[in-house]
């Protein structure tokens, strides 16, 4: 068994965090023993509970500062004491701290990139520069979750190769027609109403205000559709204000953080994304796996994933085009059904957990072979 330490900024729900939960649930079948280390205090956390329920150790080592030397020394000692073969880091703080600690401990480290670099003020800009320097000089390998993520970051690493392993997602359990209709009735009060769903953290990158504007335009053409928004985050209040100002409170449901996202996806009609920035969003892959057609903006790796057979791509920052695409799709049930079937087939073929895990195993073997470690053998 290969012992892999997964270090991540936090385990609050998000795409990277859900990937970690999937990895934890799947690892033992691939002869991997993972230990998850979060740099924040995540109690309580749905993701943390999920990891622990899979029988995987998960520790939190919070600090008020990324430059806490006590925590750095703890990580170095922890990697050695636990006999860690490979360290894999996720997100900004973990990429910095985990890479330094693994390098000092003389353990190979794979730093994972989940999005393109977008600076948000001088502090984040400085941390990004630090991350770039540390990964360029001290990471054993640099891994991106999609091709666009790799291309966007490539220039920061002095010509070093950036590996790519597209995200993987589990296939959801089948849902009966009766259960689907009940969920649709509970959500919309009428199972015949069209349900547009979007899932993700409420953040400026998701541009949910654009989503609300698009839905408002759609509703002026068709009063029947309902928009279900699943998640929470920093922009919830501004999104609520937008909903209220457009008098959409009876047609937009803010569901908050939910444990039954696969069932909600399977009970909806179309998935929509209004993002201004993405990597390879898990929510889009999960929607495809659930058999939903996709209407999404042309950001990140979405155009590489959503083909003309599986959905419609529109420019970002254009609510009118997003509304028009949704209107056209909702008006053609046969096209929606065909796209949904094609989306599920593509997700199963290209983005299954098995494909994703086997690619990780191959990367670990390659890393350990050159590091002189016998962990994968």
C-alpha cells in the first residue's frame, strides 16, 4: 500500500474538496492509504464527515498565518513519522506549505492546480508569486485538473512540464421515476415544471448575478421554469438582493448546502453555469453524469468537456445569450433528452472515478520510480 498525504487549504465544500472526498472513498481499491490534512479548522464539515465515514484519517492543523513555523515543523515531522510515500497538495496555501514541508522531509510532492491564476489584491498576488516560485523549484511534479488550467499556468514554471489529469466523478445511484417525481414536486410544487439547476459555491467567479439576469429574461418568455441554486458562499446576500429586486423569489430557490446533490441533479431538466472563471468544474461533470444537458459559459476547460452533442456553450458576461440558449433548449425536449444521454456517455467514458484513479496511480508510480521509493511496488 502506498501512503499518500493529501494536504488542502480547507475542507469546506467546494470542487477540490469533493475531489478529496472521492479520492478518500476510492483509494483503498487502488492500494493507496490516504491521510488528509486540512490547514483550517473544518469542524463541522460535510466533506470532513464524508472522508472519515470512508475510514480515512483526516486531521486539521489550523493557524492564523501561513508562515507559522510550528505548523511547518509539525508537517515535516508528520510526513516522516507516518511513513508517507507521496504528498499531494491542493489549492494555494497547501501548495506553498505542503510543498516546502515535503521538500524538507525529502518526500516527493505533487502540487495540484485547480484554476487559472486571477489576482485579487496585493496579498493574493504576492502569495501567487510565492506559490509559482516554490512549485517551480521544489515540487516534484505539477499537476493540473484540465488542459486549460495547465496552459494558463504553464508560463509560471520556467518551462517545466505540467501534467494533466482531468477530474473524475462517481456515477450516481439510479433514481426511480416515483422518487424523481416526488423530488420535483417537493421543489416546484408541480413535477411538470422545468427545473434549471446550478450547483457551486456562491462566489464572484460563479457570476450568479448573471444567472439571475438570464433567468429573468427567460421568465419574460416563459413563466413556467424554476431555477434551483444549490450551495452557499460569500455572494449569497447579493444574489438574494438581485432575486428580490427582479421579483423572482417565487421562481428561484436558494437551497443552500445539500447532501443530496446527485438526486437533485437527476430530478432536474438542464444544468446551467454562468461562471466568469473556472478550471474543470466538478458540478458540470456531475450534471453530465446525471444525464443532464449543459448550458455553460466558455471558460476554463468547459468548452473541452461540453461538446455540441452534450450541451450549448455561450460567452461569459452575456446573460441574454445564456437566456436564449436555455429558452431554445427547454423548447426542444427531444434535443434535451439526446444531449443528456450523450453527456452521461461522455462522462462515464472520460471522467469516471476509475479512469481518474488509474491516472493518479500511474503518476505516483512514475514519481516514486525516479525518487527511488518502492511504495507502489
